[in-house]
C-alpha cells in the first residue's frame, strides 16, 4: 500500500473552491498535486496555485493547474508540503529536494500549512536527516570549513558530480548532525552566520500533519493530538 499516496490525496480534501493554494515539493505532495488536478479537471474546482520549485511548477502546468508567482498573490489560503523529518511538536527538517527557501517563503505567506508524510518521517528528535543549509556560492568554501571546524559534519550537495544549485542560484551544505538537542537555539546560531541564506529547519510553521499508514490517513492538529 502506498502510504505517501494516502497522505497526499487526503490533504487535497482541505482545498475548497476559490482558494489560493501553495504547492510544495517532494514525493508525497506529488500525489496532492495529482489529486487537485483531477478535481480541477473532473469537478470544476477553481483554484490559484503558487509553486515552491521549478519542478513543481512544471508538473502543475503539465496537469493544467494555474501557477502564479508569490509576488502576484496577497496571501495563500493553504499550503500543502512534505517533510523529511517531523517531531512531536510539528517541527521539521525540509530541503531534501533542494527547495527549502521557496518552501519557507510560501509557508510564511500562508494562513494554514499542512504537511503530508508517512510514518517513517516521524522522529523523537530532529537531526537524523541531514540538515540542509542554503548558502551563497561566493563564500561556500569558507562556510564549509567553518561547519567542519564546528563539528557539524558538512557535505556539499552535488548531483552527477556537479555542485547542486537551488532555484535561487545558491548552494546547499548538508549538516549530518545525528541529533539536534535544541533546534531553536541551533537555528538562530546558523542563520546568524553571514552567507547563510536559510536553513531547512521549519519551526512553529505547521498547523496540520497528515500521516499516511496502512490503515489510512491520520489527521493531527497542532496542540490537539
């Protein structure tokens, strides 16, 4: 049973006619996008969409969804996105697909944020999944060395032996922390470093968590589990 599909399709039920919808990036929200496109095509659902990545934009447009720039909308009603790790407080690590900056900007502009995951993404403490740090290319070697000296176990992200570039033209250094004991403190520490654009730590940004498992989708509301 495809638990990602179960979670992704469940999230599409939260979308109503006339909404502006943020579309995340990843293998689980893919099923949300497919389901929304089906509703647009078969049921006449009318929505405006804001994409978090060039990959999502391409998929959405191929399926007939209307994609708008974030600058062209006043706000987003609901954003649906995936996550690489989520703890019991609905805090998470994102950015495995390289779209963390745009994902965070879209979430910030949203009235409600829904994450779709399967059970494997739930953790007691964040950090097992490498923490993506988006950095400016101008100083990436110095930042890498600083992270190395700090004991953060950095790895410069590469694809096909070339440095990976985000849609914003930045590089990503993944920090293999193992465990992040104080995510709030660590987040502030990293974001205060010159040359760090943003990090894949998403704290206090998510309202609803939809977890797909073999028995169906479980919908959890923050502080109401």
